[in-house]
C-alpha cells in the first residue's frame, strides 16, 4: 500500500550560533511533524537572521535528501 502524499510546511527554524547547531521542524496538515534536530551549523562570516534561516533550511534539506536515500 502506497502512503498518501502529504504536504509539509516549515513550522520552526532555530539557530544557535554559540552552540553551532540548528534545528528545523516541518509539519503537515494532519499534525505530523518531522524534526531535523541539532545538526552542525556554523556558517562563515556575518549573516542576517533571514540569511541564517535560509542557510539552515538548505542544510536541513540536504540532510533529509541523504536520509531518504537510506530508507
């Protein structure tokens, strides 16, 4: 049985530059959540909050791609 396709949206993005970590949370319309927790995140140079969020989302996307290949 093929699982139904669900659309996820960004629920939360947290960046901790002092700990050099980021966490991204995605949520679907049914309340299911996907977490990419505490992944290494240490972008070079000065970044705006918007740029940090974008970089964290890009890194989480790559992590999820690699994880999906392992399944």
